[in-house]
C-alpha cells in the first residue's frame, strides 16, 4: 500500500492555481507623451523606445473575475485596480507593445496571480478611484502608505473608439525576476510577453484628461511628466488574459524609487 501524498501549501504564494483570466471591466485609459530619455531609462533590454514615447495610466473596475485552470473556475469579488505602462517598440522589431511599470490593487490581493505567474509589478493600494459624474470621470490612486500617487479627471466628448485601451496594450511585457536563495543574482530573470485582449461591450467614449502625479519616494511616478496634452478613453469591455511566453533572458532593471514602510500621517483637522 503506497503512502498518501503529502498535503501542503503550493510552492508559490498566494494560494492560487495558475490559469487564464476573463473579466468584465469598466475601464479608463489616460495616455500622455513623455520624454524619450525617460522611456529609455525605464525600458529593459530588448524593448526599444518607440517613435511616440507614451505613458498610459489605466484604472478599471474588475467585475466578476474568473480564473480558469485544470481545477475549474475560481471567481473573485469585484475590485478596483490601476496601473502605469510605457509604450515600447516591439521585441525583435514587431509591433509596439506595453511595458508594465507598476500595478495597484485596492484592498485584498484579489488578482495577484499576475505577479506570481508573469512577474507583474503589483502592489496593494489603500484606494483606487474611478467615479463617473455627468460627462466626466474622476480618478485617483492612493498607495498603501497613504500617498496620493495620481489624481485627475477625464472630460469625455461625443467621439468614440472601439475599446477603451490602445492597440499596443494587446502585448504587455514584464520582467519576471526570482532572486537566488543564496543571496547573489537571480535564479530566473526573463522578459515575458502577456497577451491582453479587450472585447468591447459598447463604444468607448474619448476625450481629454488633466491629471497630476504625486510626489513619492517609494513610487516616483512623477518622473513620467507629460510633455503634451493627455487623451482619455472610457468604456466597458471583457478582458481576456492568456498564458504568456518568455522572450529572452535579461538583466534585472534598476528599481524605480526606494521602498518605504512608513505610513503618511493623515492631514491635521483644524477646528473652526
């Protein structure tokens, strides 16, 4: 009689099974031109600076997220998430893609699988806002430390596009880096391409956006200062994320910012 198989937590954390994702989203993308030198500093080897260097801030409500694997379908409660990506020249001369700088998840680790499987640079956030009002959408991300990393508003007009994200978002790249247990170097450091597919649930409204990056040592997104007007697209769609593919071995990029575990004190309330 054979011994029973051991029961244990998985060899990665948290307790999720690798799979593919399908989710309805209420999605806003804000795009702005940036300095080419800033893009060159942040992009890893193999991803060049495109003809139109661009930063894209996206904020979305994830509705009814489903993660499908060999074990079945795992469903999550609705949650808000946002991220910052740079437009990049496609690997090996292919079409332009996106390189993920940071991703912020409000509250619990609802969708953290992307960090474990793809190396997406995910962080928990104290608040991610995406509030409709009239012909506009107000948005903001507040870090777990209480720092307002970005805040702004999109003014939506009567023009439309098919989906609320640019074509280059369909090829999202990250660097998946696993440090060596011996404390020197990395056991794995590879450039990963992740297929993103947005299917419209209706036309996406477009317009302009005004926003400001907050000052943060831990998340210095202000380095992506816009060099021109920002545009916005907002709408509903279904997002599908499949399994990725490794493109190349790479050197780990130099981290942007310095870590901090010191919360920002709340503003002082002055009595009248």
